[in-house]
């Protein structure tokens, strides 16, 4: 079985709620098992994406901060 390509979404310089709006739109077009890497600079991004994960039931694979950038990988599981 092929490993799906990691999709990337750049939400740098977007403020709440736009990163979450873009994530939701992207996830809707993906298949179960696909992963989405999001880069954001919004200071509230971590709290926002964690709340969205709880609400939607998707899976956060990783979350790292590199300077002002916050990078998370989400897997579509439903």
C-alpha cells in the first residue's frame, strides 16, 4: 500500500479564525488516512487547533514551534 503524500497548508500571517477555516476546508477534500501539515504564525494557533481537533475528532500527529512558526500535522481519521 502506498503512503499518501503529506499535503501542506501555509497559514502564516493569518489570524484567527482563518487558519482553522482553511484547515477545515482542506480536510473536507482529503481521504481518510491522509495527513495535512499546517504552518501558522497566529499566537493562538495551538489552542485553536487543539479545540478544533477535539470538536472534529481528527488526530494531531505532531506540533512544534520554530521561532514564530507553529507547525502541526493532522491526520484525517473520519
